[in-house]
């Protein structure tokens, strides 16, 4: 696989060292974000450091958004609307969300708004066969299920037994009955000779965008980028192989690293002949442009005020 | 030695199959325990599958997924509906939620305070028990429901002078949270 890592790691400036030292990042990471964002890097890092927004996605298979909002507000939670009628920001919590009766009854899933975008891009329809290639703990999979009112056939794969156990618990709590959960290496999916209308690949990544939730990623080793890109490209190839002609791949990550994002989209276009679908919009959602590539989109914590993410929609040719 | 011991590293087969006639009868009979129309309402549009490894777990899944189950021999499908132990069908929490939508028997309703105690794993005494179905007998397993009729778990009822005087907590939906904590 050629051109695995093409993106430069610029030398950190004196200011990068200072910021890195103050906030506990590696200077290389700060320098890389400066390369992408210029002087906005300080805004990004400050926003990451103070990010505390919490969102919930209503499980519309069990309750309506209005009824859930009313119930949680009676309990003392304060909810704010988002661009998605079934997602709310929880701006005040009298106690932890996950200990509420409504959570235990499976009426909602706690999920950042940025994680609700990939299923919307996938636009799942009843009767479609859909593959979620790195699925656990199942937030996006169960979102796809509710979007089709459980009428799609969903295959969800993950290699981690622990994460799959967590997914199974979520699926049970949310009461979703149209998901087939498989423990396997997603790269081997083609050997089953099953073809899918759509594939979601929310790829395992270096997770720079979720540092506000997982600060251990502030000091990711550089060698991890290369191994992630190799895995991601193998998963993209696996997704391509199992897509029906004309089928859609939604590729997303939760990192800012260009080689894991735009670099992989270029790989899908140039090496696999996929077409980039760049004319999608989601009412009320205003993502940022990609890094040196048009038609792909990002969220940044200081701009969209969500966790960081990357999104691309690719189509397999009809031939 | 009459039989060779299996190697510890030997891969255990995941056997997915439909319930046998006898297993089906055991499951249906358990559903009927909560109301005559429960089996028809709960199973309409769904298939039951059994995953047999060391246990017999029962899954409830949308009807059109059978070909995928046969191909992939999955880790799990749809919701875990329960488990067969000998001739007994133990219903899961996800199964209990579904059943509670159609149940007409063996239900105990708690008030708000009692509901909260119950999902924190506690058993309950008289004052928190708001209402109950009259068919409940001493030591019966019951569906424990909130003041809104929402499924909170399974309990074992103590009945004295035709009144449900206490409910022992068998399992409650707080398990979802407690199991997450165990994982971490």
C-alpha cells in the first residue's frame, strides 16, 4: 500500500512548546494543528480544555422527543434544542444522566452531537442492508436502526470483546431488534460474500478530536499515526469490496490528523476509483471545510462547539 | 480413559438454531404466565434464535435477518430475550420490557419513591406498593412496574391476606448501569 503517510509534521515553534507545556500536549501535535488552523490553534486548545457539553439522542423507538424532554425537565434537567429534533443538549443536570430512570429504560443515548452526523450522511432506508464496520459500543448503529424504524438489516462488526459486550448491553437497553453483532476483524468481511447497500466506517483513529473526553490522547506517539492509517486503508478497502455497485461509504473519524482523513479519502478516490459525494447538507449543521481537500468536512471544538470529527461520503462506481 | 479430554485451546463452536418444539412450548408457556395474548403480541414479526455454547441464550430478532445469522454465526443478534435452563425459561430485562407492554397478569405497580428504590437494587415493603394484579400468589415472580406502568425489573411477591405486602428484588434495570461500572 503506497503513500501511507504523506502529511508533514512541522517543527514546533517556541510558542508551540509553551502551549504544549501549559496544556500537556506534545509540541508536535500543537505544531501540526497550527499547520491546519494557523493562529486559531490557541482557540482550539482552550476550547478542548474547557469542553463540557453533553448531548443526548432520544431513542425514538421507545419515546417521542417531546415526552422525554418533558419528563427530564420535571426531574430538574434543563434541555436545549439542537438542529436535530431528537437530540438535546443537557445544560443542567441535578444528578448523573445515566442514573436516571429514563436512561435505564432506554429512552436515550448519551452521545456527542458530532457523533450523530455519520448516520445522517448514510441516510439509511428501510430494507437496505447496512454494514457498520467498527461499530461498538453501538451509538451510531442504534441511531441507524431508529432512523429506519428497525426496518433495515444492520450488520455491526467489532473486534473487541469488551466493546461488543458494551454494545450488546446498549442494544438491549435501547431495545433494538434488527442488528446482527459480529466479533471479527472487519478487514476479513469480504470472505463472507455478502454485499451491502451502504457501509459506515467510523474508523479506529488516533482520537485527537476526543481529547476533551480522553486526555491520554494528548501525548499520542507519532508511530501510532502510521499504524492507524494502514489499518484505516485496509478497512476502507474491505468496505469497498463488500459494497454493491453504486453503494455508499460514509467514512468518519474523531481526529484532526490529515493523513487519517483527507489522505484516506484521496486513497479511496485515486486507488479504488470511488467518487466523492460533496453536495450533502444537513439543515442547521455548519461544518468546516477539509484540509486541502474540497467536499469533505470537519468539526472543531472551538468552531462547532462539539468534539472534533471528520466526515466524507464516497460512492462505489456503478460498473 | 474412555473419552479424550478436549484441548483448552480448542475453538468452541457457536451453534445458532431455532428453538425445538419443546423449547418453544417452554418459552410460550412462560410468556402466557403474564397474559394469554402476550406470546402473540410479543413474537409477531420476530424470530427466536438460540445460541448454544455452554448456555442456551434466547434472542429475539426481526424476522428478515435469518439468512445473515446463518452466514455470520454472530456474537449476538437483536435483543437477548432470556435463557433456557433445563425446562425453565428465564426472561431477560430487555425481554421483560417488551412483555410488560402487553402483560395483563402478575404485575406489581410501585409509587415514584418505590420505583427509585427498586432500580437501586432494593426490595420493597407495603407503602411503596401502589397496586397489583389479583392473580398474584405468594412467592410468584412478578413484573415490577413504575407508577407510569414502565418496566423496572422482576421481583418475587410476598402475599398475606390477599395483599402484596413486599417485593423482593430479583433483577432491576439499574443492572444496566451497575454492569457498566463493573466493566470499568
